[in-house]
């Protein structure tokens, strides 16, 4: 793979696009690249990968991909925890957090210079919605440009996918590996696969020698560049009874009985299943089609064994214990793959085949597997609901193997790095449990519930997803399941599964705090249950809260039913100080927002407990369509500030959505002169968040003062420096009115702020763009920029840069009378002190206000190599007393180590 090898070593090429048709081995190649990167890793490089799957009709979400990538960043770079802590707690379990908020966290983590090189790999990104992919790449491209080669990105998709054109729009000359054009190379790999597998069959006496050679020729001729086709046909041949001989191969070739395409091959695989196993095989396939996340073997076993003859959990579990992975593989053959105790369909094309409309040419056997009066969501919902309603819903004792702090479902997760699992293709995302990275659950009741849930093989899946499957059922199917749904909504029945969801949600504000039937039905999008409850005369006092949760979850059908009831009290519809309109705006549910605006029950300018309006919440979350819709309201107050005096435009400035800012700036009533409670304008907010594009937009607009100093005297440029976003710093400094030499209330200037940051690129840029002339300017403590580079933790590269521009001013003591070298020895590190000495700019014998020399400080710190270095230059330093009459030698004899005392003795001997 010349393209890949050249890309990975090139410092100038950051993006590699791999394209190939379904079944050509694209995902296999991508996973192999993950493994090769892991094995040949450049020291300090972090690999973050995500393998997408459509999960049938439900496309993967970009937000889920971002959560997976953030998780890997935090696991791979533990030092980022402190930086991300506040963001993690707010994002840990909230399913509707916006792309903007997640991207802001991801960008902030990736931009940290000490994170090091990152290789980002996303397979099958074209499975995501086009709009989401466009938004992701729109944010990713500037991040790649600003990373100066630290971020390498590999994307894989099909050649006709829209993502290809999006990538070309950003990087027209991006390196591309065309698997669809690599016929010769792929053919060689397929030849090798065929040879290995057929030779294995010959060795195992499943095929004779002459038959094996002919079989190789036939398979090579019909493979047509598809690894999937070859793998499936070879698996079928291995299942064949008897020895394959040359005559069999010749006869099959003459009849043309080898299937030409995947559809025919899938039919052949279905026909190969023994007829007495059809029912079980059909169940398995339909379960694998419908699952919301990949199922563990134990979960699949329970679902297959669910029947009317198993009324108790114990019976289902007994049946489960007799079913292992080989059973699934033996029944489904090559149609399923099992790895790490997780079972999945072999490929997305099989899901497409099974869900396609039956063709007239299909055999009765194929129709048995593909046609059904019931939908797969109905079958899954029915099984999960029956499981939760079994007579033994909660076991009486915990599993010995349970971990009480485990808050995750049992399936492996798709976002994990390649070294965690041998096959990234089978990994599936469910819940990322960010908060569990920081602490374990300390609630004993919650832990006991988690232990009990762990003992029941299907409980976690059923509790979490029965409502999801139910909401995807056809209306008639929902009516059929209505009585079961009503029972599960009752307080007694819902207690175990709802209590489990409450525990794993990790945020009480994101889930109803009481299992009221109408509220739960509205929250989980159980429209038929809502309709039944209202028909039966449900308590009107709960209508308001039900409306709130339906709006918050984006459950339009439930919201329509509730609003049509016509007896909602707007005051009772508030939760946590927010109205249904506010929560719909906050979570980006445009369709719900539309009907809430239309009903005129809720004030579009109403403020929550933090003083934020629906517009402020939507703008801060980056929901551009919601913002655009709210701005059309005649009485919208676009400048209504929250409790921190921040109007919506400031909240938008901190998000990653440039379109939201653009929409706000175009509103005729927008006021960009407003300042928040800290004396900052919208530009200051953009700079604080490190939003380079937003910063450019504000500066181009011209209505924000680029030199506005907040109540601490900090300018937008200082705030940009603090954000450690080089592109943002560059955007501000290029504005003609920006003054670099301004000082804050403590007397610090921009260079001083940059010197204290770990990213030396910012300081280097500022020094070379007008900042060098005031690098030695002192703040109120007498500290120049070099002192802030010395300030722990030591910023050695920053110090090197400042020493290039240093003047005699660097030897002026600070306000406490201490020179820079003594400060470096006492506060920073020996390496920093040695750097200052080697520069030749620093006075090595300069005393502080108490007459204490740098050598004396080195003795106190125990820096033996530095002591030796100072004494070697001038042994007389050993006997220079401070104002108290104490010499460095005396300090060494009193409390120095043996090595330090020997250093002084050696210096004395050299003198003699």
C-alpha cells in the first residue's frame, strides 16, 4: 500500500481517504492499519479509531463518534482529565448534547500541545447523515491546519459517497487510496486468501488435491475483487458433506451453480441451513437485524429461548446456560460472526438483503427468512417487554462476578482503540460512561441494583431498549403491545427497569424523577400509551410535566397528543426552571419547537433559573436551525442577558457553530456592545473558547472592540493566548487595531501570558510579530515574561525563545529582590537553571535581597549536578556568605547529602 506508507511518513499530508465498494475488504484494511500503527507506533503517538455501522435502518450519529474519540483521548492521555473534568460531568450521559458542545471538548483536548501526535481513523463515515459528515469535516479541517502536522486523519467510505466530494472541497489534492481501482493488488490478496483456505481444506481431507487446484482457479475467476464473496463461498464449501473432488468442481462450473453476486450467495447460505433449524435461525437473524447495539452471546441466547413455556427468569437463564457461541455459528454458518462473545451479522449487505422487499424470483426458503407480517422492532419489543414482566423480575442475590461500580452494558464498545479488541469491526457503541473515568458510584443502593441487573443476562438490554423498539413499531403493532406497555408503566412493574435507567443516567436532571405513567410514556415516546391514558382520564396535573419531557426528548407524536388535549397548565409544565419550549430549543428539537411556538402557551423570552432564554440555550448549544427559527419570532428579544449578563450571542460565541453566529449577527436588533458581568464582549467569549473562525467573524463585522479590557484588564488577545489556540491568536493579532503591549490589572502583557502557557508556538508567533520589544516588561511583582516561563511547571521551550530576545533587563530582581536564576532553582527545575546559565545572559553570582547566592539555592534543592557545574566554574562561590553569615559550604555540611558534600570537597581539592 504505497499510498498509505507515503502518507503516514509525510509531515505535510494530514488526510488519507480510502474508498472501496462493499465487500472489497475496506474495513478489514482499515482495521489492519490500526493494528500496524499500534505495532509500529511512533513514540508518543495516540491512536483514536471508530468503526461505524448502520445498525440496520438507524444511521450512526456524529455525536456518538465524538464521544468515542473523546473517551480514547482521556484514556490515552490521563493528564487531560483535569482539563476536561467540568465538561465531562455535563456530557457524561446526556443523549441530546449538541455536536457543538462535544466538538468544543474534542477540539480543546486535541489542541493541547502535550497530547502529542494523534492518528484519527474513522471507518465507514459515509454511513452517517451527509449533513452531519459535512459539519464534522467543516470543523475538522481548520483543526488539522492549526495542528501543524500533529493530527493525521484517515477516513474510509464507498467511492460514490458524498463525503468524497466534501473532502475534495477542503483538500482538493488529498491523498486517496482507490481500492475500487486496485484490482491487481486486491486480486493478489484474494488469491492468497483462496490458496490458504483451499490448502487448509485439502490438508483436512475436505477436498482432494486435483479438486483443490481446480477450485482455486474457479474461485479466482469469479471473485471479482470481493473478499466477502470469497469468504462466504469458502465457508459454504467447508460445510459441505463429503470430499470435494475435481468432478464436483467441473460439474458446478458447467451448471453455473456458483452464485455470482452477494444476494444469490446469501440465498445459498440460507438454503444450507438444515430445515429443522430454520425457525431458530430465523429468530437469530431477525434479532441480529433489530438489535440497537450488538448483543452478547448470553443476551442473544435469552432472546432466542424466550417463549410462552418459559414464564420465569430462572427457566430462561437455565436455557441460556446450554447455549454457547458455537451454537450460533453452527446454525447461521457464514451469515454471522462471533468475537469476544459478541454476535453480529457478517456484513451490512446481509442486513440490506434480509430487509429488502421479497422478489418474485426468491425461493420459498428465502422468503421464510426475509418475509414477515411482523416487523423486527415489534419482535424485539415483544421479547424485551415479556422479559421485564416475568414473574421473577429481580434476583434475590447478586452475582459473584459482578462489579458494583460497572455502569455499562456488557457488550464491547465500538469506540475502543484497536489494541483493546482484536477485531474493531465487531465493536459497538452504547454508553461511554465518561463519569466513571473519574470516580466510582458511592451509592450502595445503586451499586446493589447494578449487581442484581448484572446477574440477569438480558435485563440491561431490555431495560434500556424496550421503549426504543416499541417506539419504532408500526401503529397497529403498538396497539397490540399496548396492554404490556401499560403494565410496564405501572409503578410496581416499572420500578426495577426504571430504577436501573435512573442509576446509569448519572444525571438526575435528564430523566423524570418519579415513575408517573403519563410522564414516563411521554419521555419514552410511547404514543399509544399516552393516548390510552388520556382517554381513560389521566390526572390532568401531570399533563404539564408530560409535555415537558416529550418536548425535551423530541417525541413529536406524544407532544401532539398532549397539546391536542387542550388542558395544559403552562405553569405546571416547567421542570428544573425550564419550560417545554426552552428544553426543546436546548436539545435542538426543531419540530417540537415549531408546534410549541404555534400553541402560544409558552413565552419565547422566558428565562430559566440561570436567566437563559430559549434563544440563549439554542445558541449556546449550536443548534443553528432552532436559532434561525426563533429569530423569526416577532417579539424575540435577541439581547436578553442571563444572570451573568451574557446575551445569546455570547453563548453562541463559545460554541463551535459559525452558522449560528452568522444568523445572530444578521439580526437588526443585535447589540454587540454589551458586556457580561466580567466586563467582556462577545469577541472575548470567542477568544476564551479558542474559536478562531468565530473570532474572525466578529473582527470582520467590526462592532466588537478588539482591545476591550475586562474587569481584570484582560484583552481578547490575552484570553485567546490563555485558550492555547494558535489560530485564534493569529486571527486577533492580524487585526490592525489590536495593541499587543496592553497590560492587565496585574501589569502582565500578552507576551507574559504566552510565556506561562505550555504551547510554545503561541509565544514564538507573538515574539516574531511585534512582541519581542516588550518581552522584558515587568508586572507588579517585578516579573518579566521569562519569570512566567520559569514558573512551575517549567516551560523550557518558552525560556529558550525568550532568551533569544533577552536584554540586560532579565537580571533585574523581582519585587522581592530575587534574581531570575535563583527563582528558577528554587521554583522550577535544574534543567531550567542549567538553560539560563548556558545562555550567558544571566548573572550566575547575583545575590537575592538576603544575600543568598544561586549556589546556596542549589544546595537547598539538592541539585548535585548544578552544584558541581557552579563550583567547577568558580570554587570561591562555596564560601560567599549571605546576610546571616551562612555560606553554601556550611549549608551543605549541615543538611546536604553525601554527594553534595563530596562535590564541595572535590572543588576544594582542585583548588589546592
